[in-house]
C-alpha cells in the first residue's frame, strides 16, 4: 500500500544528482500507482524540503524524532490536547 524511499537515497539529497533523480522517479511511480510514498532517513531541513517539494509529505527520520520507547513517547506528547479530551459542551 506504500513505497518507502530508502535512506541511502535521501542521504544524498538535495545535492547528489543521482539520488535526486532516483527519489523523483520513486515519487512519480508512487503517484502513478496511487500509492503513498514514505521517505526514510530524513535528517535535515534540506532533505525534508526536497521531498516535500516533489510531492512526498510522509517522512521518517531524526529530523522529526529519535527512536523512543512507548513510555518516552507518551511523556513527550500532551495527551490533554487530544480531541477526545475536549469538553464536548464547549464545541459549538
């Protein structure tokens, strides 16, 4: 249901022409097949901007977060901001 762009290709973005060409080709193939494309190994703003500019909104990598246990992840988010915790009387 999805295609993942291997981190070995994102590592060279945006300056390596071969990596850029491969990433654009994978994104084009995903669009033509109607599949989501996930870019792995996104570690810099430049890499993120490149894949976003070329149609890839789903990204994984250290730019967006380090691996964490479930407990660490839950401590890092504000559960009270989740819509299920809103006071239903305040919703118009």
